[in-house]
C-alpha cells in the first residue's frame, strides 16, 4: 500500500463508524427499554398497578429477541477486536490529525471545525474501538433515577429472568450438536449475553447454571458469529463474570481448552468420512426432492403430500445448516488457532462447500414448485395450529367461572386464532408466539396437545422463511478469508477430471463474497476491491487449472501425432490415463460479469500456438493440421483453420529463394533434362539437395501462380547479364580470329571431308586455347565459356521446371472440378435462388477462380518462346555480327564438355568425391538456346559434327580391336592390358558424345529447331492475317529487351 493510502481510507471510513455509533446507541436504548418493560410486567411491588396477571406467563420470545440484540453487540466487539489493520490505520489517522492541528491552513481546514471533529473521533474510539460495545450496554443505569422503574431490586423480575434463561437453555442444550439443530448455536450466544446481563443487573450468580453454560463448550468448542469471526463462550464468560470464574475450578476451565484442540484433531480425522456420508445424504435428498416435486399432487392424499414436501424441505435446510456449521467452524478454528490444514482436510472441506451449494442450487432450480408448495404447506400448518387452539378455546369457554386471568387466556387464544387466519408474516408469527405465552397458562392445553402445537409453529417459522434461511445457511462469503484453499482445490479438480462439473458449485461459492464487498466504504469505489478479487481468482484459475490443462492437451496431441518416434511409454495400463475431455463438456462457468468457457479458452490457446508455430516453420503445417483434427476428434474442440500458405515437408528450396539468388543457383546446381530435376553440385553434408517439379508445385501453391511470371522476369534479367559476358568473349580478338580461321578452313576442306568438320581441328582449338592462359584452379578460357553456357542452360531448365510446376499445381487444384468442358455458372444459380448479396459475391469469386484455373490448365504460358523472341532480334542484328561465329566454336566446346564430363564421372568412384557429377544437361540446353537465338541450327548441322566424331571413334576402336587380335596371338599381356584400357577409353568417349548428341537433340525440340527464323516469321504473318490481331512476344511483367551489346 502506498504511503498515505491508509489515512485516506480511514478518512472515508469515519462516516461509516459514525453510522455504527448511532446504531449502537440505538441498541443501548432498546435494551434499557425492553428491560424496563419486563420489570414493570413482573414487578415485586405490591402497590404498583398490575397490567396482566403474570404468575404463569413466560414471554420466551421477548428474551430470545433481546438475546439476538446482545449477540449483535458481541459480534461487533469480536469483529473490531479481530481487525488489527483497522486499529493500525486508526492510530496513523490520529497522528495525521495532530499534524493537521499544528498547521490547519496547509490542509485547507478551518480551526474551529477541527475541535468538534477531534471530539467525535475520541467518542467513536471510546465507544467502538476499545472492545467495550457489549460491556457498555450491560453496564448502563437500568434503575430510573427519578423514582421511576426499579430493576435491580425487583426480585420477581430477577426470578422470572433466571427461570426463562434456564428454560431457554434447556431447549437449546438438548438440540446442540444434534442433526435436527436449526439455530440453537446463535441462541446459545444470546443466552450467554443475557446471563451476563442478569449478573450485571442483579449481581447474583447461579453457580450450577454457570457451570452448565461452560460445559456446553465441550460439545461446541467454538461458534462462528459471522464470516471468519469465531467466538469462544468460555473466554467470554470468564472475562465478563470474573467473580463466577473463581467459583469454578481451574481444571474444568483448562479441560475446555484441551477439548477444543482435541475437537480439531478429531474433526481433521473424521472430515473425509463425514464428507462421504454427507455426499450420500445430500445425493439421496436431491433425488427425493426431484421425485417429490415432479409428482402430480393427489387430491385424495393432499395433506399427506404436503407433509412429505414440508419434511423434505426442512431436511434440506437441516443438511445445509450442518454442512455450513462443519465448514465454518473447522476452517475458522484452524485459522484462529493458527494450525496448518492438511491437503486431505482442505479437499474434504471444499467438497462440503460444493454440497452446500448443491442444496442451494436444488432449491433455486425448483424455486417455482417450491414457492407454490410453501404457500400450501403454510396454510396446512396454520390449519393444524388453528385446530389445536380451537380445542383449547372450547375448553376455556366450557368453564363458566370467568375470572380475569381466564378472560386473558381466552383473549390471547382469540388473538392467536385471528392472527393465524392470514399470511404467515414475521409480525403475525411473533404475535401468535406472545399470545400463546399468555394462552398456555391455567392448563388450557394438555401436554400431548401442547408439544405438537409447538412443533407445528416451529415448522411454520421454518417454512415461512425457507428461502431466506436456505440462502443464509448456504452463503459462503466466509471463503473470502480462506482464499488460500482455492489453488489446492483446483489442483484436486485437475487430478480428478471426472468430477470437473463441481467447479460450478465452487465458483458459485466464490461469488457469494461479492455482495459483502459491495458495501466497502474505505475505497473510492467498491469496484476497486471487486477488480482485485476478480484478478486474484482468475490468476489462480489460470495458473492451477487452465494453463496446466492447455499444456497437457498440447503435449498429448504432440505425442499422439509423433507416435512413430521413440517416445516414453504411453501405455495407459502401465502409466495410467487422465481423461481431460470432461472439462470440455462443462457449461461455461459464471463469475462476476463474465463466463469462463474452459473449452473456448483451451481452443483459443491451441489455435494461437499452432498458428504462431506454423508461421515460424511453414513446412510443419501438415503436422499442426493433423493435431487440429485430433483435437476435434479426441476432445471435441472446434479448431480454427490457420489459413496460412501451406508448405510441405518436401518443399525443397523455395521458388522465392531461387529467384532472388538465381546467379548462385545456376552455378551450384546441375540440370538433368530427362528427369527434370536439379541436383546440388557439392555439399558439406553427407547428402545432396535435389529440386523437382513437385517441390516447385508446392512452392507455387504457397505463394500463388503470380510468382511464375516474376520468376521468368528475374531469369530474363539474369540472362541479359550473362549474354553481355558471352558477347565479350565472342568479340575477343584471339577467339574471333581463330573462329574466322576455322570457318575459312572448313569451307576449303568440306568437299574433301564429306562436309564433316574434322575432329582434329576441334581438338586442336581446345588444346590451343590453353596457351592463352589458365586460371589458378587450372581452367582455360574455353572451360569458363562452357560454364557460362551451362549456367544459361540451367536458367532455361529452371524456366521449363517453373512451367511444369505451374501445370502440376493447376492440375492438382482443378482435379475437384468434375467436367472441365462444362463448368456451371454459380453466380447465375445463386441469383435464380434469390440469395443474399454476400452469397452472390462469393459465387462470383468462385466463378473467376474456376475460369482462371481452367485457362491456366488449358494453356500454360510458352515461356521459352517469350525468352527467344525477346533476345533473338538483338542477337541477329548486323551490329552483333561477331556472334555469328558461334556455331563453329560448338565442336571444341563439345570436346571440352566431354573431357569434363568423363573426369566428373570418374570421380564418383573415388574416395574424395570433390567435383564428382553424373549429369550436366545445362550445357546442351544452353547450346540449343543460343543456336536458336542466332538462327544457326542449319549452319551447325552443316558441320555434321557428331557424325564426324562417331566416324573418328569407330575407326579408332576398330584399329585397336585389330591390334588386340594381333597381340593376343603374341600373348604379350602388358601390351594387351594397355590395349584393353585404350579400347575402354575410346568407348567411354564415344558414349559421352552420343549422350551429348541425344541431350542436344532433345533440347532443340523445345526451341522448334525444325524451323528457321524466316520460316517462323512467315508462319507468324499467316496467323496474324487469320486472326486479324498483332501478336506481342514480349515478356509479361518485364521491361522491353535492351540491346545486349551497345
């Protein structure tokens, strides 16, 4: 608490203390008035005028009510005595006033108002805060000073007072601690108060009666006055009548204290047993109540049915009283004696609280029928009472000797009769009770008539106030001071999920604390206190139940989904099983102005967790989807779909990643034309990553088909940069001069060589270029040029894969459309049915999605054609004539490629696999693409290069085979071995050239190698003339092609 807060709170509280002071003063006046009234009625003064004959009249009700008033004063004393904080804050407040006194102007207070205020505070302190409220009441001057009413000298009144006390005590003692106890404890407190009042007025002590009062403490060691305020009768009696305490031996006083501790121990041991007994009692009572109230009332046995209902109602109230007494006494005794409770005791007490609320809910649930029955039952009881009184009345009338006393009796009986003929209000019942106090004298009733009448009136009292009494007994506001039990209770509920429905009862009990808090006066608004209470309870609930439940459910779902992994033993027969699903069948629990829906709380937690974790690792979406389905299936939770772009576990490299780093990708990955996959060139791990159509399709599904055009656009940007390097290489004087020389040479010798480019010339070019210089890692310029072409080919391979992935994605999306030829128009159907605007909008959206899918599936963009059209004009323009020499460099490039390919494949069998590879179709793809851009397929084919290669190798293989045959006859093994190796090497080289030829032929198909540029433009013109539309061969989302070389 912030410094100064306690003084401010005390300042707000003073007005309440003022009101309390007025109430206490009024109580004092009432006590004096009642004592005077009774003293005048029972006067020992013979000369005083007699109001009525009181020799056999005992106004029991009068003393009971006086006892109740004294109980209120005792309770106030106990509350203030137990409130240490109030006293501390009061002291601080007084200190503050002193400082105000020294400097009133600083606090903006007029000095003349300060004095009366200080006097008021002093009065309040003396009257209320010193524990003297009750004492001041009994120490009043009861004898009138000016010769009016004399009380202390009135022996008749003293005797009457003592007699009534003993009679009341006899009634109370018989019932204390019995199952039929109703309000005897409260009456016992009143009797103790009256006994002290009697001693204070008349200064006499009935030692035997005093001892009897003390003996009750052995049976009832403590009484709860209100909430957490507990009262010990022995302390009270010894403190208030010290003179009488001396007459009783110390042993018996000490034994009372020992008995109290023993009582607590016994109670702790028997709590679980008591709880089980009451569980059975209350359950059977509820069943009985349901069955009785559900039955139709039989007109023939109406009175019997009413008696049964009356007994069941009273039985329910008695159970509530017993439960309330056990719980309050035990909890408050533990608190008062500062002894720790065991967990078992706490659980048992919480169960009893639940039973208490169950009784209240039973009455509440059937309140309509109960209210209806109560009216009939009161009428029935009034009838029984009237019948008994009319019998007695006849007996009085039959006796003709009318004395004054007899007339009093008759008048009292007539008054009782008249009062009973009407609604059973509190005032009427009180009048009947007082009237019968007069009407039962002179033996008007026989003993066997009087006891049933008293019983009927007791029942009438109970039934008339049934709802209020049940509410009072089932009120659990005392739990506010015992909030420490709530966490233990929640742990128990969590462990025993089967009984989870009992949470409703506990929260109902916790709600009982609220009305009392709404009377708080020390705070600016009681809302502050309610907010703190609400926050505290919710924090405990979250920590001890909801969060634990969330974590356990999540853990269970995770373990169930990952059963394929080696986990701890989950066999329920060995490790046990907790079925937490019971929590999700609970109705929302009402608390304050909200409903606590456990199911919704856990669902929200799982939704949030799954969503957040899916965003972190999108490839886990399938796992979380499975967990969602399992949560629905196992726990009945209505989970929300995450609606995140779903990835799969076999996502591979993401399209976006490749797109952003395409220059890295084409250099690190190798393309395989036939299987349409990319394989990583080298890796630090034990495995190589691959990328195939399925990966690309999954990626497109994640990001949407729009990414395809963007990817191709990125590829276009990448190719522009690569073609610039390509152009520079071709423009290099060393290269250009050699190529021109080669072209001239071929033209000269082609007729002699059967139009075939000689292998030796290509091989010579490949070797000769090394003279121009090599890189530190041993690569010639031709090696680097080959790599450049491979990278261009890889980029084209990637574009091809993007297109295939897009089609794959479209086909998997469209597989749910039954007939692609006949797709219905949903918007029209919805309009025909006259559905809402939102539905029409949704239908329109669906139609557009379906049309997009079918169009994409049917067409698929021809990206290769676009990439050819965008670069071809520049490649074929006269200013880039140096590029026209490209076809003649292809033979040396193929020779270089085959050498490289053979060395890569040989490394596969070696221990050090650095640089090993088994495919690199990017080269074939690149050569095919560039030949298309330059429109040089015919020029390249005119070289008949692959035929030349084949002839060269076949010729060499035959020569080696011939030599082998010669050597085999000579049987020179070493030479034969060398021959075999040479033969094998030649076959491998031939096979590699064949493979390259097949790859190149396949790659040429993509670029329509059968047609020259002229033929294609002619075809284009014809198509345009047919359709009447100009065509646009530009890339979507891309800038127009700029000249490659400026």
